[in-house]
C-alpha cells in the first residue's frame, strides 16, 4: 500500500499544509494498525478544522488596522475571533430606519439576530453603543439625507467618552450595497458596512470592529438567503399591524431602478414558513399583516414540486426574463394565508402589473380578510417612456388591467407610483402621464421627480437631460391631477359605513384616533365609548387594535372623517354585509 500525500494540521498556526512524499510501503500485518491510526488522525484533524476559522474569516474584512503592530500590517494578517467573542454582552443598539417597508422588516430581522447574540435595543441614541442606519438608495434625496446624518454621527462619535468604550456606527441595506468602500472612506466614521443579504454576519463584523478597532464589510449578495429561519423582533410593539417578507430581490431590471443591483436576484420563502410567521403574529395580537416583496406577485415557492394550473394573466404584458414555471404561485400563498388567519387583514405590496393573474383577483374578491386595495405602479403613461423604462407593457395594456381589476372588485382602492422627468421625457410624453392619472383616478399615489442612479441601465444608456425646474413643475402638475381624482373618489365614501382598524391617536388632536379602511384610506374618528357587536351590553372606549364600524360623513383627497358606531370584527362585519 502506498501513501502518496500526507496532510499535516498545525494547530498553533491554524494552517493546513500539503506535502508530497516518497512512496511508503506497509506490510500486511501493519495495515490494520495503520488504518486505525489514520482514522484517529483524521478524526482529530476534522475536530481541529471545525474549531478553526471558516472561509468567512478570510474575506470581507478591511485588513489594515490602525492599532496593530507594523509588522502585522505589512504581512496583511486578517484577524480571527473565536465564536464566543461575537457576543454583544449587553451592548445597546439604536436603529435609524430610512426608506420602504422592506427596510422596516429588515430592521426587525437584524434585531432578532442581534438579540440572539447578546445585544439589546435602546430607544435613546445617547444610550447607544452601536448605531445602525438602515438605508435606502432608490432616490438621491434619501442618500443625501444619510450622508448628512453620518457627518452628525461622526461628531457624536468623536465626543464619546473612552470610559464607555467605542461607539460603533453601522450602515446597512441598499446604500451599503451600492456604495460599499466609499462609506468607509468618505466620513471616516463608519465601522461596519453590511448589505441586505449579510445580516447574519453582523455579530462577527461588529466583533472584529470592536476588538481590532478597524472597519469590517460584507456586501455579498446571495441567491438563496431569505431569512426564513429568523423570526423578526417587532420594532413597534404597540402597533396592531406588521410586515412579513415573502421574497427578496428583483429580476425585472427596469432601466431606472437600482433595486436588482442592491438586493440581488429574486428568491422566495416557502409557504409554510410564511404561514407560521403570520400565525405567530396573530397569536401576539396583530390584526393586520402586509406581505412584502420587491415584486410579490412573481412569488414562487419552488421548495415543493407541485402541479399548478397555468396562471391566467391579462394580455399585453411581457418580461425581460424567462417566465417562472413550477412551484406554488402567489395566488396559492395568498389563499393559504387568508384561510389560516380569517380574523386578520391581509395586504400585500409591491406587485408588478405584468404579473397580475386573475387567480389573485378572484381570491381578493372572495376572501373578506384580503383587503380590496391594490398597488398598481404605472411609472409613466407614455408608451415611449415605458419602453425606455423597460416596464414590459403599454398604456393600453395597463388600462385593460385596471378595467379587469374593477370588474372583479368594483370598489377597489388603487394606489400607484409615477416618475416625471425620466431621461428624454418630452412635454407630450409627460402629458400622457397626466392623462393616465386623470383617467384611472387613484386613492393614493407616490409621485417623484426622476433622479439617476449609478449602475442602472439608464445610467449607462441614457442622459438625465430634463432640467430640474421642469421636473419640479411636472411633479406639481402630477400632484394636482392626482388630488383632483382622489377627491372625487373619496366623495363616494360619504354616507357609507366602513370597517376601520384603529392604529393610533391623531397627530392633530388627542381626542381623535385614526385607522384605515379596506381600501387603505386613512379614516379619522373621535374617541368614544362604544358597544361591542358580539355583546351590545358591553360598552368601552375605543382603543388601538379595535375594528370599528364608522359612518363616513366628510372627505378630501387625503383622508376620510366619520362617526364611530360600534366595535366589531372582520368575521362579524362581513357576516352582516
């Protein structure tokens, strides 16, 4: 028997070295002994390897430390910390969250990970040992705000007393993914940079930054990370609403959008993990759940090899990627969640018009707890602009979809996104957008002037050539068109009874509370003592988390106002309707 290579494990230096050797001959008598010895050595070897550093220790760390000896700096040695050093040991974390609902949900995932590793959340930034900024990179204004905030935090960090230990500043999310090293170099105050798919690595990154006084970064995007195994810790425990992320990333590659580059490719959680999270939220008193994703209606649970009928979509839409096949589609998820928690409202955002199936519309129509409101982002009403944006539909196809939706759900509440001043947009093209807003009429709209993002297709192909003053003027005209349509729509609610979920006290008066109706329109009512539907003899004051039936008597483009009648529930209210 010949042994051609010998692997030697050097425990102190924690390196594996491979040596070529001369042939070694064993007699038959020594073979069993040699086998036993080899088995023992292999077992010892594997134990030592398991105790040593993993691949993660050798990248994503800024290797040069200001405090390490010069000879170590020259050798470019990357620090290794044992697992026990990852603990926060009670260090307090303060969160600042910018951007969309997905960032709020990401923050709750991060909090769960940190709490499991010995950190705790604080509500006052002055008490913080770690400040985490959860960032947005969709628009330039959001990034500018964060740069200004970092300048302020740098001053706070410089004033920090040495007795309290270092104040760590961490930048998370889309801006971290987009700007990476620039965040470490510009303000010289950021200790940790973590992208949307590397939150599980935060305890290690924070430990390296704390113990070695150097910056640490991990912005690797993943093809499979969904955080399905992490139960988020809610930031606002007083709110009766919650977000549940069902998928991450986006494959659409709209030319203006940075999301595919900051959040990576689409991947979906399995249905069971989502249902379990929703059930847990229900058991903890949550009355409304919003299912989140960059493109929720392209959701596919491929963990099960299921036979699903072909999805029927409204014609006139196309996509830049190959349509997904197999697995459980969004319509199945929506139905299973609705049936699992019939006493909880279900919303979802944000869908893409090209992926709307009639199956989803039927479920919204048939299940009382699935809210009759849809976010239908148009972005533009001009076919030529839509083509430059690579949206995959025309204005005519979009209008057909709106007609189909209103056929299935006559009183649906519609919201949308619009961008004015996209590259090369002419006055005629912009007027097509105004015409679309006037024709459809939306209850809620998110309206923006275009700001170019690096790395996007628009940045490579087009020129941001619409003057800033023209963008501002067009934005004002979009707002005017939207408000006129919303005012007309909301007028139709006057005289009707609406079931609203009370979310909090009105900002203008402590004598009023606000909630939202099924169409996601804010409703303001006075605080009163009301009877409960199931027990008319029981009278109590309205509180957050109550479902209240209100008579609408006033409206404008932003809110409805009404008179509360009685406290009810989803099941009881729709049993009477």
